[in-house]
């Protein structure tokens, strides 16, 4: 599986688009705002650049694409107003894989400028320059020492390809325990018995995903040696925002939630699943996914996601 | 007419795409190679940057998108080899309006890197970073003093909008004499009589185009004051490459050529025409266009285009 070609969120003109189904990812970005704020404040005050160069790795295409960037620009603007510093120019480079829906991203740029002008004034808008860079962050993406601040959210768990030696990994589609991924496991493993997919295809299917624990993240960063860890936290996000009473009260809500959950997953995983199993199974797969989620087999009421946020400084950055 | 929204070449997945119908624009880029070579050599030798930042304004999406960039990188590579200078990194920003088909551009980036690696080696490829910037060059697109070299081909004749005061411009669709544009004039003006389009729509139609003469270009640059003219040339390109014998010999060739010419024009003007007259007329319009061109009413055997090439240096660039 050539992950770089199939690893993309569903495009904006797709029936089940990532743009319409990325509320959960938005929650995560909003949750880590204080840490971004602290990091950007720290970096900006130390360098006070004439032009602040910022990148977002794995920007995808949807309402979240500009969320972190907006927050970064807003924070610097706030610092400059408060401390009477000259507002820098901003060169922002939005990165994702070449198959990402960059047309949607670029069509949203004028709206971003418009909003900036309306809410923060002409001067800030005129100093902002948004661009895009297509490529995998498993390779180099930018010239040497050309960036001041890099943001990346819900991207680093994607591998460049499934690890080598998984050809006979028949028991799993993925290298960790996770109720979320188990839905795929369950459905895809049931399907050969129903004649929907071939057993050999199921056996060879592996998602290019890995979700490390906090200690693994710390160890890898320390071993690599280029970065200093400023902050490393694990935090919980409740994927289900309804109250217990609400959930126990109505079956309809569950059906709706199951569908929503299935769509959010489909917006992310559809290209990968289609490239391996073909397009024919996709509607059936997600109808069953929605039913399973609605029946709370795996999507129980206390469904929580564990997330890691890490803030790093390049060791030679201020030299 | 909001030109920025409708001014785009036909996308790569369009039946008559710009990608498949831009041979003429390629001819122009190839023709001015010596001037690009001279300009880039001059600029590079004066600055010898660690990272050379290059932009292409109006890159569109098709095989020509990477043509000038390839040539610029290749020229610098040649100079470095010849003069044993350290090869710089290249940060290339491809610019076009937000409605341009950037998905096609970005999907072509890995192929560009691959070709660079194959033909010029690993080292050059690893030092190249391609990005995209969506926006009109009638506004600022890049941070202050952030570019070393800017290329733009067959873009600057596009206006940001038709000039003010053309509301009653019933006699023309355009502000200059040109056999090419006269085809549109002829066809569109014939159509109300055939009931295909409304006369009021014809009267209010104006292409956001202006093709100045050499003297006008020189005057505008001098009046603006920021740039020094290094070179200003007019050159001719024969849009018709067949021999006289060939053309006189067969009617089929003319039919084919008429169709090709109509497609090349359609790939450029379709979005503008559709946005004003609606989609319904488009097939009929270009069938007639092809017939007229084939019959050599306007597309005569000695069809030539006059082109202006200008090479400028920013006055304070080397300070």
C-alpha cells in the first residue's frame, strides 16, 4: 500500500467530506490552545522576527485548516499590542500530502483574509501571506532554518507506510489496542464470511497508524537529539458530549450519533479502505459501522480518547 | 464580473483542459529561455544566496507550470557546477488565483522531484522545495524582500477586472484590435440574432484583457519607478507550424487545426464566457469557433502573435 497516495481525508466535494465531519479534530485543537499560546509567546518574544514563518503539518482541508493558524497570528498580534512591539509579517505554509484537497484550502484563503480584516483590522490582514506545500513530513519539506514555529494536530500518528513484516498480520489491522480501530477489525473480519470481501484482502490489510504512549514519545525525541521537550502532556477528550439522561432517553439520538460517528470515521479512512478493498464495500461497511456504534457495542457512553500534546524547541534554534 | 472568481484556465479533469491545450503557451516560454537564462545568471552571480527564493506568477495548471521553474533551477545548477559555487537551496512558490486547479499542480510535484533526481541527481532534488500561493498579483502576495527572482508568462495581460466605464461598450468585447479576440466578437454578436444569447448580455460582455504595446509597457514601468528595465523586446511566434504545401493539400488538416485552435481558446476563456452567458451556449460557440478557424476567416495561414518580453531589476535589490 503506497500510503502517500491513499492517505488523505475525503475531499470537500465528497458526499461524506472531512470538511463536514471533523468536529472531533476541532475539539482537540481548541483543547490545546493554552499550550500553543504559551509556546508561540515564548518563541516570538525570544526572536521578534520581521517576518514570522509558520507551518502547519497535516493541515487537511476543512474548517480546521485555518484554526491553529488563526490562533497563532492572533496570539502574536495580542503580544505586539500589549508590549507595543512592531507587528511582524506572517508567512504561513499549510502542508499536507499531494492528494489533499488543496483546491478547497486555497478557495478558503480569501475568506480567511476577509475575516482577519473584519475582526483584527487591515494592518494585520495585509501582513499575512498564506501558502501551501504538498509533501510528506517523512521527507524534508522546507529549506534549512526557514521556519520559526510548526504546528501539527492529529497527523503524527499516521505512518509513511505500515511497518515492514506485517504481511502475515492476520489477527489485527493495526498495532495497538483501541476500541475505535476494533470496529474496523470486527466489520472487516465478519465480511469474508458474508462474501463481501476476500479473506486474503482482509489478512493483508494494515492501517498505517501508530499511537504511541507518552513514554515512547519522550524516548524517541530524546534519542533523536535535536529537540528539547518543553511540555509533554496526556489529556482526555470526551467524544460524546450528551448527558447520561439524554442518551438513556431516546433511541433516535443513538442512531444519529452512530451515523455521525461512522461519517467522521469514513471522512478519514475511506480512501485507504477503498484502495485496498475497492469501492463496492464502502456503503455497506459504514452502514454496519453506524449500527454497531449506535448499539453501543464499542462506542460506549463513557467513550474517551487519550491524546498526547508535546511542545518542543529545536536545541540550536536561538543560536 | 468578479474576474478573480471566474478568471481561471479549465481544470485538468475538464473535457477541454488547459493542461491538454497549452502548446502555444509552451512555445512562448521556450522562446524566451535565453532571456530567462541571462537574467537568472545575472541575479544569481550578484547575490549567491544560501536559499534562492523564486516565484512564478500565473503558473496555471498543466505541463507548463513547471517549465520555467525547471529552467531556472537548471540554469543555477549549471552556473554552480561551472564556477564551483555551493549549490543553493531553492524555495519555489507557484502562484495563481484561488480558483486555479492547484490539486493538479500539487499532484505533479512528486513527478517533478522524480525527474529532477533522475536527470540532475539527488543533491539538486533534495535542495528543492515547491509550494503554492493562491491570490491575485494585483495585491501583495509575498512578505517584504522575500523573493530573488520572479517569472510570469502569459499572465500580465489579464486585468483584475474590466476597466470602469465600459458598461455601454456595445461595439467591442475588448480594448484592442486583435484577430483572435475578433472571433469571439463575431460569434457572440451573431448569436442574439439566432436567439442563443440575449442582446443585453452581449452588450455588457467585456473580457478583462489588455495587451499593451512596447512603448506603453516601458512608460508604465518608468512612471512607477521601482524597477530598472534590463531588456524589453517584441518577438513573433508563428501559431501555425504547418508548411504552406501541407496546408493547401488537405481540408482535413484545416478541420483538425480549427478544432485545436478552438480547444486552446476554450481551455482559457470557457470559465469567463460561462459565467457571463451561462453554460448552455458553450458547445455551440466553440463548434462555430472551430469552423470559422478552419475556414481561415480569421485564422489565416500567416497567423502570427506579437509578444513582449521584459526583464526588470528592482532598483534597491542589491542594497
